[in-house]
C-alpha cells in the first residue's frame, strides 16, 4: 500500500495538480496533539473527506518554504534552523502570521473547512482559537472545533455532521 501511495504522491507533485487525489471534500486538520490528530484525520477520510494539509506542529509546517541560506554548505545546520526557528506553533509566533499562513494554505488547496482539535488546558490554543475561527470564517471556510478527550463515537458523530453540513458549501478561493 505504501508504494501505491508514494506513486500517487509523485504523480501529484510532477503534475502540480491535486486532481489525482480522491474526490472527497477537502479539509485541514488543526491539532497540536499528534495521536488525537491522527485519529481525526482517519475519521475524516473514513467518512469521505480528504485531509489535504494540517496544522500539526511537526506536520506540513516542516515542508513550507524549505529555503535556508546555508542549505547547500551546512545541510545539518540548515535542518536544525528550520526545526527550531520556523515552527509556527501558537506560543512561538504572532497570531497574524499563523492566520495568514493557514488561510493561504486553505486558498491554495481550495479547502471547504477546518477541523480544530483543542487540547484541554492549553492556554495558547484556547486563547487564540476564537481569533483563528473568525479569520477562517471571514475567508469563507466552515469550521468545527472539538476538545480532546471525546470518545471515538462522539468524535465520529461530530465529524460526520460537519462533513454533511459542509458538502454543499463552495470551496474557498481568496482573490488578492
């Protein structure tokens, strides 16, 4: 199965097109909790959606703007710089930067919505989430916020209802 997925990814990269992906509804999953975030991605895809990007602190961010001034001469140092210096998790960057980055990704991937898994007792995420949600909605994205700690059945019910309500919404396209 891995080789088939890898071939599909190579085809998408070579053509520069997302058309070869499944025809599910495109979404972003936002979560700092890798294990619970992975469960959320599995549920979205099991219910007919496609997760095209994420907001994991060690996910898609690691591959955005992979440029470093010392990449050619000091690749190990460049990798360390990218890991330490550019991971835009809520407590390390201004909210405006994170909003711009995520809305830009949503536009690029023509997403229908964002599902955010909020870690309990995480002040940075809890305090930023209303502002992130407002920005997503102003860009035409549908949003679902769920707290961690839900049972799989409860999470599945919420995600299924969200996907169903989002099915008729147009994909977001931001014109600048």
